[in-house]
C-alpha cells in the first residue's frame, strides 16, 4: 500500500508542472463554448463532440470555484489522471494477482497519460470509468458496472468501444448479469443525455463531423496503426514497448486475460463497419488495459515488483521529459507571446486570421482583438503562422481568400514554432 501511495504522489508531481502550460485548441473551445457559460448550456447544448458533457460540468464548477487560470480549468482532468494510478492497481488486482503495482507505475508515468491529465478534456475521466467498469466486471457487479459505463458515455460517446470489450468479457463470465448490465447502462445513459437530446436533437449526438468514413479504408489501416502506436507509446523506450508486447502475448495464455480481450474482435469489426479511423486518443483506455495485461505476465515477489515499478517510473519520467511532442488536440505553443505582441500592436476589434487549431487558444487569451469572427473588410489585419501544424502564411491567407499580391505584409515577430504578421490593404 505504501508503494501505491508513493506512485500516486509521483504521478501528481509529474503532472503538476504541465498544469500551467498554454491552453490548447480543444480545451480552449470546451471552455469558450461550454464551461464559460451557465451550467444549462453544458447540459443541453451539444453543438459538437467537443462538449464532453460531464467534464464540461466539472470544468464549469472548477471555473466558478477557482477562476479562469489554466490549472483551474484542468483540475478535473488532472484529478482523474492522478486517480488512474490507484484505479489501475484495483483493476489489475481484480483481474489477476500479478503485476498490479507495475501496471500502476505505467499509468503514473506514461507520457501520453501525463499529457491528457493536463489537457482540460474528458479523456482521463473516461479512462477512470473504464477501469471502474473493469473492476465491476471482474467481480460480476451489475449496478456498479452500469453506473460507471453510463458516466463514461456521458463523458464521451466513444465509451462505446471499451464498453463492447468489457460487456463481452462480462458475458463470458456471467451472461445473464451482462444482459442486465447492458440494459441498465442504456436506461441510465438515456436519462443522462435526455436534456441534450430534447434541446439539441438526437442527430447532434449520433454524428461527428470530424470523423468520417475513410475512402480506401483497408489501404489506410497500416499507416493509421503506426500513428496510433507512435501517439500512445510516445516517450516509452523501444525496449519497454517490446517488453509490453511480449508480456501481453504471454498473459493472453491466462484465462482471465484472454476473456478480457476476446471482445477486441467485435470492437475492430465495428470500426471496420463504420469505415472510420478514430483519433488515436480514443484508444487510451485500451492502452491502460494493455498495461494491466502485460504486467500480469510475470510473477514478482513484493520487493521485486516494487523495484521494477520504481525503475519504470524513473525511466519513463526521464524519457518523457526528453521527448518533444505536439498535442493531438491542437495547440499554438507561443500563444502567450503572440498575445503580448498583439496587445502592443493591435487596436480593439482588429481581426486576427488563424486556422484551426491556432484560433481557439488565441481566442482564449486575446480579449481585445477578433479571432473567431474576423471582419476581412478592415484595412489592417493580423495573421498567424503555426509551423507545428503546417499552417504557413500562404495557407492562412488562401483560406480567408486574401491574395498576398494585393496587400502589404510585414512580419512583426518570429517565435520559432510560429510567427505573427501585420497585413495592410
């Protein structure tokens, strides 16, 4: 128990420095469109999948309590991210007597989980509910499973993928109990989403404009799988990745672990039927289940397991800090410096031209200029170049229909990853 407490404290310490990094695109949008408004907006307006409703509600409450600071808006995701450590341990112990502390160490220090623990979105909250479902499934508990699953759906609808995996595992254990769990989950989820369905309509919930069927689906799968691997295992040394793969294969010989993963074929069949390639972050809950499975492949004595867990945390902390990476949910790394420059150079109402994902962080930090609805008729404009996402000045101007030959362009400042330009007609 002492080792688990220490791992949880280390997880918090690894995450705290990132709580004050500049706001990213999706988390800025979550605040600007939902959490900054009265609570009924988050509960009823489902303007886009960016509204992770339960997380938006928690972000709203944190905003009311602590203000608009980055750390305050990220507090729900942070607390959920730290909670992943004991929840991973509990889920691992519920499934197997082996490797629970090592699995918890992966959840404590895996760089991708640290990143999402400091991104004001619902992904770490979703992972928590998946782990609670895993514990309930392993113990054949219908009501806790259904409540956790419904809250997972209420956070992000992509709960569907781990839900299918766990329901099938539940059914292999106790078929009648699994049917009851599914029925109760459906009822609870409908009740939770009812205000949003009444106000925003069912179509808003069932369609995602950012995820469309992919032409030549099978042709794109290998590149997609590599993208997912790179994203989920960022900052994890190749030797550790190989060890995880070997451990996973060995653990599947155990009946409990084989039962846990038998539903993956149904999940993949659903993805193939949809012909979609979900964002790599959708697979975060599966990553934690992979950690649990791989860690269960070897038997350790108490001291040996604690030593391996400590070594893992140290290694992943070092490699994570040494690995540069751009957030999948979008960011403009120099947004604070750009804001300060705009405050000196711009007048109230001056339009700033920025492409996604640059526009949302700018809108979060900039109060005197117009970012989201720029008036292109103004004689003076500003434009952002975000090189991390291939957003050159030429692309930005083309997007807004401005011919660079008809305007005077002056670079105000270069920030390395981005640049700010002044445009006069």
